[in-house]
C-alpha cells in the first residue's frame, strides 16, 4: 500500500473527552482553560488553516500553521493540524514525528495515536500500527475510529498469515485495510464516539470469496409488565371470567415492540449491506457524534459497510425506555466482519416521526 493512498482528505470533526467548552453556534473551539497545560488555537486560526487545506492549498496552509506555531508553540490543535498537512504534502517522516511528539506530550488524547497508526500501516508496518491503535483504545475505550481501524488491520494481518501458510501465489492481493486519518481534534461530548472519517486510505479490491450468509439476531426486550397467570385450584366448581387487559397495560408493550422491531430493521440492514434500508432507519435530524454533516456521515458509513465481504450483527440484552415520543434502546452489540469480531455497548436514541421510530443519535461504549 502506498503513502499516496493516505491523501483523500474529507472534512470532518472528531470528538474527545476534555475540560474544554464548545461554541454552540459554530462548533469550533472556544478559548478555555484546559487542565494539563493544553493550549488551543483561537477558532479563526484553526478555521483559516482548515479552509486552506480543504481548498487544496496545502503549501499555504503549512505556512500559516508554521507562522501561528512560532507565536503559539504549545497549541496542540494547530500542531495536530500541522501533522495532517505534512501527510497531505507527502512529508511522511515529518507527519510521523509530529504525531509521535503529540502522543508523548499529550498521552491522554487518542487522535494522535490513530493518525500515527495510519501512517505506520501505510509504510507496511501493521504490527506497529496495531500496537499504537491498542494504546489509543486504552486511552479512550469508546473511541470507535480506533476500534474499526484495528479491526481492519487484524483482518489484513490474518489474511496475510493465511496466504503464507497456504503458500498462495504472490500475485494474489491480500485484504487491504481502509484506515481513517483524523483531520482535527475537536472537544465535545463526553465518552461518545462514532464511526468518524476524515482521510480514507484507498484500498485495493479484496479477493473474491464465496459469500457467507448474513446473520442477525435481536433478542426481545424484557417486558416491563409481565403477564400474571393464576393457578386453578384442584377442585373448582365455577370458572371465573378472564379479566380484560387494560389499555394502559397494552400500550407500553406495543410501543416497546415497535422499538425492538426498529432496532431489528437497523441491524438487518447493516448486516445485509442494504444502504437504502440502513439510511431509512435514521432520522434526517440524526446528529453524528463526530460532528460531521449527515451527508458526510452517510458517505463514510457506505464506504465502511460495502467494503466488507460479510457482516454479522447481533443484538443482545436489549433494554428499551420510552418517554412520550422519545425512546432509548440500549444493548450489547456483537459485530463480526471476516475474521474480526468485537463486542461493545451501544445506545440508540430514537424519535417517533410519522408513525416510525427513527434514530437521532448513537452512543458507543455508554
């Protein structure tokens, strides 16, 4: 895999847990006092350099970033962005040095670990990349991007080992990981991570394999109003008429069932890689935890999902809570794609819209 494949930059935002305020209007970082001596750029400085990078003016972005850092050497956000610019300009050694320094200076931030791992993987050093991603996950266990990148790396490493064991033709291509380079560090929601993308490593096609059946399992939610069955006495002269179940008892069960079915449709669409059905389970008001737009999130999810040969999604320990037209569905998610398997806690926030329960937010690791 060449380094050039690192360079398809997409505009996105990533979140992490820190003591920083977030501007409610622009979504950019406000000047704030941060524990541990972390300094942040004023919104205008980061925004200006980011816009230059998005416009393809990487050289000018590099000059602006360097000029800013001469006056603000400890600005972690701009230093991080400088590493992304270095990757864009194919200065890979410089990018690795920048992200390595950030992991050493700010070991609690997962994003520099992620980008360092992407660059190591692009060099062909998957084992070192995996070690760095594992460190990112130890830093923030709910950091979804690192989990998915690590899964793709393990899939490739397993494929390579299998190919060597069978002494396959060297011309046969192994699975290439599609790793994501994060573009910026954006403080935000606590312990919330989603599948956020900024830079996708373009992959070679995976070898054609015999399709495997998609598996989806959704366990029903525990009933909050269990049915009560009265035992008949040994001798009964008269049968008492059954008491009709009240409407209030039926309603919670009916609503819970609707939400269970909505979760099942979501899992089935994901496992079957039916993107139209998958998108249909989300509200147009869905808010990606990474700060991306809905359109950017859809593009990223499509690239993630359709790149897999097979996907299995199982939902376990489903618990539903309803409050008016809002609900939450919390469960343990068992995910498998190829040889990669992962189990995480997930919470879907749903809203009733037009008679349907649609997802408005996802929390991972909650």
